[in-house]
């Protein structure tokens, strides 16, 4: 298969983790005989520095002309420290989501059994966790009208949702639940927010077309607690933009390191794949960032194009690295391996398909488009 892949490494640790994901995609090309055409473009703080725009027109055009986008991270302490900054690196990511119409962000949350002691949560609590978060990505408070009074003392952010915005992601989430364990949890704040009550009405109506799926509602404050107390109760979690942002990081705790979590953002015409972690600027250039989230995001990219065997080879190689403790310091403080070495090990294991085939895959519940 020939695929044009836009690479947007962005800021902080983005470039170094992406370099490892590209190594892995190249190993897939070589092993399975595909042709991936990579083109790189700036986004975020680095793009502001180069062009004065967090999402330069050329970057957007490249993404539009590509079959898929692999995204690193955006963000920089100089902007984080400045609440007055008009231009922010994050605007590059938000505009990209909006302009490419990437309305659904999909995050598999699955506990790696070989890492169950890395999680701050008890092994008995996390064992068997396997759910997917469907987060709405192009609406809500992130994109509503923003106002700041002229004297700078009052501000507002508007949260708006329409029936069609809710419906299109709800259908994706119901279909996913149907292919999994037939349970969908809508997370909201319907005891307070009008938009949440609209979500409940629209989702309840859509549920009638998926009679095999059990729909339940959960307030976000309780959901935050339930994800930590009893994560195995979830199958598919559906939620709006801001609440989804928050519970995604909460759920990240289960896996032991946010450096392991991958995500896909999809729309009607485009798809983008990105690690869940942020730019982690303190670690940038130190060869210590965990490349696994970015590598697993590349695996989601492969799955998106139906390259399931290829995605599986990447996932198995990642699993192998975890099993052999070839990991970055977030997973083992005494490790002698850095970003580069972990990336090399994983890429080499993809090429070495015999090893993959002979591997015992007991713990890596693959298929159903979830990984880890
Ligand atoms: C994420 C990030 C972004 C978000 C930031 C960088 C704008 O936290 O992808 O979860 O809030 O959506
Ligand atoms: Mg976030």
C-alpha cells in the first residue's frame, strides 16, 4: 500500500518520540513491502518561532494532501507562564482538529498486565481494564465564543453543542460498543449543564437503534472517581470535549505511564494519530522520553488503513520491549535505555517477524482495534 503520511513533530519531546515512530513505520514498510511517503511540517511553538503562526498554511495544506497525519506534541513553558500571550502553540493543534474535521478522539485504555506493578493503583483494581474513550473533539467550550471585558476583569467561554455534533460521534461510539462488550457510558454533568442534558436526549434517542447496547449515564465527577476505583466496569465511554480531556488523563494513570497512551482523531475525510502525553519540555533533547505512545499511535494509523497484521507486529514489538524491560526512565528509574534505544529495539523487532510469530501473546489482548 502507498500512503502519504504528514509528520508534525511539534515541540518539546515531539521530534524525538516521532523519530522512533518513523523508524517503526519504516520497518513495517521494509517487512511488509509498503511504500510510505513521509513529509514533515512545523506546528506549535516551533511554527510560531519560524512563521508567526502556530498552524502555517503550508502545514495545513500538507495535512489535507496526505492520507494521514502523525502528530507529536505542542506546548512550551514560555507560553504556559504567560497568560497574556495572544498566540499559543496549542492553537495549532486545535485549528488542525477543526479544519480537518477530526470530530472524534478515540483512546484505548488497557492495562498491560506485565506493567501492573507500575501503576500507582492496586493490581487487583486495574487487572482486566479494557475500555475505549470516545471524546468529542471539535465542539463545546474549546471552540465556543471567548470574551474578555475591555478592563480585563471578566471573561467567558461559551459551551455550544448541536444535535448533529453529538449524533455523529455517538454513532461511532455505539458501533464500537456493539463490536465489544455492548456497554456505553455517557459521561456528563447533566445535573448542571444544559448542553449535557441535550447530550442525554440525543444519545438516548440514538440508543434505540442499538438495542443490544446497554446505555448508562454517569456524572463526570463520579466518573473520575469510578475510573480509579473500578475501571473494569467500563467498555465504551462517550463524552464531550473538555470532560473528555480531563478523564483521558485520569484514565492514563491505569496504564502506569502516560507515555504509553496512544490516540486516533478521526473525521469524515481525515485522520490524525497522536500520543496522549504533552510536550514534557523538561525532558526535551535528553533522550529520556518514552516513545511508546507515539509508536502505538503509528500502529493505530496502520489499523485505520486495514493494515492489521502490520499494526499487530508493531504492538507485539512494543510488548516485547516491555517484557524485556527495555524501557525509558518513566517505567524503570534504573534503566540504561533511552528514547533512541527503545525505538531501535522496537523497530528491529518488527523487521524480525519470526520472533513476533513465535511470541507468546497471552497478555496482549489485540483485535477489536484496541491495543496495549
Ligand atoms: C489533549 C491536550 C490538548 C487538549 C491541548 C494540548 C490543547 O491536552 O490532546 O488532550 O486539551 O485537547
Ligand atoms: Mg489533554
